């Protein structure tokens, strides 16, 4: 019997459903699969939009609305009336100083609102709002104008506003917003941000000479912490050596920030971050924090891996190949509730809010599409 005949015989013994399952596990999600999940989520959001066009404004003003709006546009609903209502609400949140906020979280909400306007900016309709918001954000960065020098650990970072201590979570949104605003990569704001972002990475050397980094373990090398301010803080905790553990969300945020700020993909900082990701690849949890921030993790993971531009397959540190788009889709799909949304067992980071989680998941799915 020929080799071809043997193979044909063996394949005939495998149930067709098993072959389909094997194919699906290695292929990216289809348009039909994506549509089924997306339509349920959109129906949920439609039924939960407030009369003024907002979603969950109790959670810091226009922030959730901006995320939902961007998610709906990226999911193909840019012409939907609920998006028009949301954009009108966001326009009403624009301040005279160019910021887009309510009474707090000026950096965070301006960043995500700017990105929503960018997604909706057909024919330059929102050019003015985007430009002014970008300039407003630059004024919030910790730099010489604020009396902060490059030798200080806060330098280049951004916090929730222009006064609160900077952290990587807010700084990554700051970098993404500047990128959306079309700010050139050689702009001083990007260069300053890279100083802060590098100081958040567990990678001792010329870009991070802080004490916590010198205590980095091989397990945590290349990953990122929440903030280096005040001796450093990681939501993943500390090591027995006195170092700070790298966390999943922050590592993807750090990688994304490097890429958006124009750092070369062969830069040691980028390579180290990718290496950490390959050693901690998972969709079951947010590494270092378990289920806390899971949907924020999915969103940041999807956006970072798409920005990396290395295709649909990621090979982990053990040599196993993963179609990350398929894995991310399946993780999101299985957690969707019957009413179309998602809710975390941990309400930390407001992930008990269905609107916020729906925004995160739709955004994550948008990076799983073939474009």
C-alpha cells in the first residue's frame, strides 16, 4: 500500500467533526463566527445606551462611552444612529482647554475620546477636536515645564490628570492618543514618554538603572510593572529577592507603547518584552493578577499583538504554536453571557460593568479580523 493510501485510510477513520475542530483551532475566526458574537454584544449595548447617548458615565464621565463608540465603529457600526448619539455626547464633553472630560480623569478620558473621534473622523470632521485634544494631553505630561527633570523617575509619564503620579496604564493611553492624533514619532512628547516607559520594564541596563530593576528575576525579565514612582509598584506583587513581578496587562501595554512610539522591533527592549510574552502566553487569566482586569488584558493583548505585525501565529517559549486570534476569540466567545455582554468575577477596574467589558471585548475582536 502506498504512503498516500495509508494517509487516506487513516484520515477516513477520523470523525469529520474532529477534522473541523482541528482546523478551527489553528485558523483565525471567520467573519460568520465574529458576526455572531458581535451582533449579540451590539444588541446589549443598544439596549443599555442612556438617552443622552452615553454609556456608564458614572464611571468617570465620557471614558466608557468613548471606548464603546470606538468599538462599535471598528466593528462596522459607524453609521448606526446610536454611534451618532454617542459622538454628540462626546462633543458635548469637549472643554475650552481642548480636553475631553467631566470632572476627573482628564488624561484617561481625553485619550480614549480622542481615539474614538479618530475612528469617526471621515472627511476631517473632527480634525479640530483631535488636534486640540492632542495639545491638551501634551500639557499633562511630566516634563521640564512641570519642573520635572529627566533624572527624576516621573519624567515623561502621564497620570490620570496633570497632578496625580504617572503610571504605565495612563501613559500607554497617552502614547496611543498621540499616535491617533498624528503626532510625529520624533516629537519630544514621544521621546519623553519612552524614558518613563523604559523605567517600567524589568530590564536592567542603560534604559532602566532603578533599584527595583536590578533585582529582576529571570522569570520577570522583559515584563513591565505599573509604575516606577515611589520605589516602584506592581499589581502582580513582589519577588523574594525584593524585586517587582511583571504583570500581563502592563507588559502588553509596554510593548504596544514601544511600537506606537516608534521603537524598532529589533530593539532589545521590544525583544525582551516579546520574550516575556512567549513565556507567559495564556488566555485563561491576566498573568500576575488572575481574573482581575481580564477584559482590559484581552483588549491590550489584541492591540499589541496586532501592532507587532508578526501574523496570526505566536510561538511560545516551549515551541508550541498558537493562533492568537483564534485563542482570543474563543476566550471571549465562551465568556459572553446570554444577554450578549461580559462581566468579571472581580469588579476591580470596574469590570463588573457590562458596557465597559463589552467595549473591551469588541475592541479585542476588532484586532482579530483580517484587514
